[in-house]
């Protein structure tokens, strides 16, 4: 798989929270870091994602927001 996105973080699926239409997929990328992504249930099924599956979190963002506590 070749993508233009440079932020590709390989890891393992550690949790899938299934909903009626979407799922939240949690990927452990190592070093105590986890990334969550909301994707369609259709995508979960087409990618055959399961806990323990290898996966790559691909981040392509045109902006990043930063906040601070009040």
C-alpha cells in the first residue's frame, strides 16, 4: 500500500467498540500510546478488523487544533 500521507503509525488493534453504523477502533502504536479512529462498520468488516489485527493509523490533516484547560 502506497499513500501520500506521511504520518503512518503501525500498531495492533486492541479494542473495537461496535455501534449500529460506526465503530471506534483503538490501535496501540507502542510506547504506551493509543490512537482511536471512528470508521464505518462496513469498513471494519471489509478490512476484517479484529482485536489483535495488525493495522496502520494513517493521519492526513490540514489543520491541528490545540487547547488548554481553563
